C-alpha cells in the first residue's frame, strides 16, 4: 500500500511541477512552451474586452495557441507583444495577424529585425517545417511599434505596463508588468534554466537592467523559457551573468583566448550554466575585446 501510495504521490507531483498551463492570477495565464520544439513560453492577460498575448512564438505554436485561447477566455486576442526579435518569440507574427490580432513591440525589436533579417528567417526555413509552411520569406514586422520606454494598457480590469528597461538579452527587450498583481513577464531577459543565447546581448549591462526589473518587486516572474517562479529567476539570471562576465574578463586579462579558458562558476549559478559553456564564453570575450556590447559586434547566429 505504502509504495503504491508513493507512486501515486510522485505522479501527482510530476503533474503539478510540470503543468503546461498555470493560472497566475485571475485572468492571467502562463503557458509552458514545448522546449523540444524550440517553443518559448506564453503569458495571456485578460482585459475587460480583449486578451493580450505575450510573445508570438514560432508559427506552429502560434497556431496551437490560437486554437487554445477560447478554452481560457471567449474574448478576442487584440494584442500580441513580441518581447524581442528572436524567432521563437516573433516568427508567429503573421499567423497572429491573420487571426485578427495586432502584433507590437518596442522600436528596438524592429531595428533588430531590420539588422538580422531575413537571413535568420531563411536559416529557420531550412530547419523548421512550421516556418517553411508560412510560405513567407521574412519575418513580419510588428504592426505597432512602441517608441519611448513605456506603454500602458489600462481598463477597469487591470493595468498592463509594457516596459523597455535597457539592453540586456537584446537591444529591444520588452517586459510586461502588472503592477496590481505584481506579475512580471520577462521574455528571455530572464529565463529559468540554461536556455539563453548571449550573442545579441549587452552582457555587462544586462545585470544593471535586471536591477530595474528587481526594483519593481515582482511576486511572480514568468520567464521566456523554463518554469515560472519568483524573483529567484531574476536574481539567479543576474548572478550567472555577473559571475560569467567577471570570470571571462579575468582570463582575458591574463592573455587567454576562449579555447584556453577554464571557467568554473559558483554552485548557485548551476541552473543557468549550459552543458557547453563555450558559446557564452566566446560572447563575453567578444564584448571584453570590443569594449562594446557583444550584440553590437557583427556576428553569426549560432
Ligand atoms: Zn527564446
């Protein structure tokens, strides 16, 4: 009996810890993306007359989400906010547009697209059936471009602040902040796990940007990848970046090239350290050598 009860408990535990869909607050859902398909996470926010979706995702996931929305709320999706220009957050733009939503992002996102596209889109076409199936040759730019650092959407239900806090993961990083519910959706400016790429980042500046996110004092942090949690995600992402940058800087100052570097990070960083750290080391080294953000230096997407 005891062991059967144990099995039942562990099954229950698995279901609870890997929930694909979580109600974070009334009318605020967090949906885990399938990492094996490269999908990012999704936040859905219900306003009095419409829904806001955070991140367009890849086209395949966008289609799934469009089919799933009526199970959350009967209200239409009015806005889809791209937190940044990467394909797993924005390549579903045209899919959402066709479904009647307005895609939007900060100006830095469109600038990044103009800088890197359609090359990255075409790389994705070669690799991904869902991107290929759009029949398109470039990512659709967000239909509404937000200038400045903040856009507030407010009605009798709630306030939603779209915030640009500075160049961290990419130059256009947008955060979604619900001041009443103290919910912060971060895109990939903070992720839960070793799931980030640093090539478009301003690595040294990124922790300073995360300080601004921490100053909001969020209770719920909804990352672009990995499970939702609290401020631990912001603190951990920040500490990993600081530790990594300091370590690479030290090795570079000793004359070492990335391949010769032996970087050991503190145990607290383990959740953010990928099995192969070489790409992150190279991105930091690029930034150290250039005295400029890694993302400002011409680079291939790896
Ligand atoms: Zn992502």
